[in-house]
C-alpha cells in the first residue's frame, strides 16, 4: 500500500499514517456502538415524549369524561325532577289518591274517632286532666313571654330616660327570693 493508493488513504487517519486494518475495524465497531447509543438515546427520548403526550391525552380524556358524567348526572336529575313534578301534579294521580283515601282513611278515622268518643264518655277525667295540663302549660308560657316583653320594655324606657335626662341608670333592687 502506498500513500497514493485510495485504499490506503481511506485507512489513514487525519493525524497520520495508515493504521492496520484490525485497528480500523475496532474503531468502526466502536463508532457503530456510539452511533447505536445515540440512536437508542434519541429513540428513548422520543418514546418518553410520546408517553408524556399520551399521558396528557389520557388525562385530558379523563377530565372530559368526568365533566360529561357530571353534566349527564345534572340532566338526569333535572329530567327525574320534571318527571316527578309531572306525575305528582297529574289529575290521574289525584283521582287515585282521592280514591285510596276514601277507601282506607275514612273508615280508619271513623273507627278511631268512635273509640276516642267512647273513651271520653267512659273516662272523662283522663281527657279533662289532659286538657287542664295543656291549658296550664299554655298559660305559663304566655305569662313567661309577657314577663320577658315587660323586662325588654323596661330596659328600653330606662335607656331612653337616660338619654333624655342625661342621668345614670337607676339601680334596680334585687329580685325577691323565689318561694
């Protein structure tokens, strides 16, 4: 091989003379390994980017699915509410309910009312005690409210008097002990 030989020129390195073919093949394999590493690295980077795009797309689809499900649920609720209102206000249902009340409730009310009137006739003391107890509790509640209103009125009048006459509030005596 001579320096003018094209094969020898292709085997020579820029730094110097021709190298043995075995070393040249080793460099070629090493260069191929680095080229494969670069290609693999580019491929892995591309796959990672594709996976990230895929994750974003899946997340976007999941968000849209959740929003659509919420919209569907709201529509279903509105439709169900409308259906309930339509059924509840229908004249047919009114007639059915009236018929059932006539058929079931009236006989029950008559029987219970007859039992209550019979009990009142047999044991008037029980009913009278019940009525007296209700009347007493109503009177007690009314008196309590009147007292609270009077106390509030006294406080308001006293405040007005203080502002008009510019005097300090009067001292109220201690309430008498309860018996």
